C-alpha cells in the first residue's frame, strides 16, 4: 500500500469507489464461504472480479487526478 495520508485515502474512497469505502478482508471472506457452501454447487468455471479501485492503474483515480499527483508526506 502506498503511504497516502488517511484523509486522502478517505476522500478517494468516497469519490471514486462505488460503494464508498475500502474493502476489508471480511468482504472477501463472505464470498469465499458462499462459494465453498452447498448453495453454490452449480457455480463452476466462472470468474468473479474483485476490484479495489485503488491501484495506480485505476481509471477512476487517473481520471479524477487523485492518483496522478500523490501528496507529499
């Protein structure tokens, strides 16, 4: 993770991540539990994208300029 200040990361999440916050390990854990359960028995051969929207290649971040000029720490 890049050393962006907390206020910068919070603003980025609110403005650029569709759900408005950074994902937590629990967000992925729920998906893993579901996929391992009998309820998901008919799901095969698929890709479920999980995107953090916070990488430097994020189109949203580059479009807004938030990631184009990182703050000095």
